[in-house]
């Protein structure tokens, strides 16, 4: 299994440009929420901006906007996501994978690495290695794949960064759902502008 790892949208674009299959991990809460929605049969159209243009975008697609809140991977579906590239023949030297931890944005627009996304990306990389056999990982990917060395990865998500913020905002259930490891078999794939269940 050949895979690289990076942080945020800029590194995701750079790594994804040479990858056969980019995988995005945003534990709290985008990719976990996308997974839950796709499990329920919903197509999710991601939209980059949180401004007035979002309303027009949803109206064009006869969709409802989510308010305030490639392959979408989370702790919930990491094994399912890992099986898909192996079945599709990705993860080789000629068709490498790229795993990107989403992180957060600071008020000035710069990247703020989110502590929950590192073990999330590591969990996905670990599952990819287990599924694909011998791994050829970049040094960054190898370091992220050590997520099992964290004594209690779920505790990291609950008590640091965005997890703590969601508790403060009154959404502890979002953190509980996001830290359910290997409970989903759904693989949301970005197809025609929307995340949908991957074709078998």
C-alpha cells in the first residue's frame, strides 16, 4: 500500500494531484456527518463558502443547506474506506493514495491542525496498511499511522480542540457519534459534485 499524508486543503490539493485516490479525514464533524447522511441514502453536496452564495447553491440543486455544521473517511468507516482502494487497485506505486487531515481555519484563514484529525487520519492509514499488505508510506504517513500508540484515541477527540468546543456548544452527541470506531460500512465518494455511497 503506497500512501502519503498531509494537513489541510493546500496539502490535500498538492498530494491529491498525483494520487489515484485522495482520502479526506475531518473527524469533527464533516466526514463523520457525511457518512451518517450517506448511510441514510442522502447525497451531500459540499460547498466551500459560508456566505450568501450557499443559499443560491442549494436552490440550484433543490437541496437543503446544513446549518452551522473525494472519499470521506472517519473513525466510523475507516475499515470500509480501506477496503475500497484495495478493491479498486489503488495504493500502488503507479496509483498511490493520499490521506489528508482537514484541520480547522484560524480567523486569519490559516490552517490550525486539529488534534482529533491526526488520530483519525492515522486510523485510516493503519486500516489501509492492514488491508493492503506491505506498506510504502511517506515519513509523514508512517508517523500518522502510529495512532494505535495513543492510549485512548477517543479521549483525544473528546477532550481536545474541536471536541471540547462541541461540548461547550452543547453537542456532546456529535462527539460520541464521531468516535464510534468501525461502526459504518458506508464509503462516501465524491461523484458528480456530491458525496454518495460508493458503487460496489
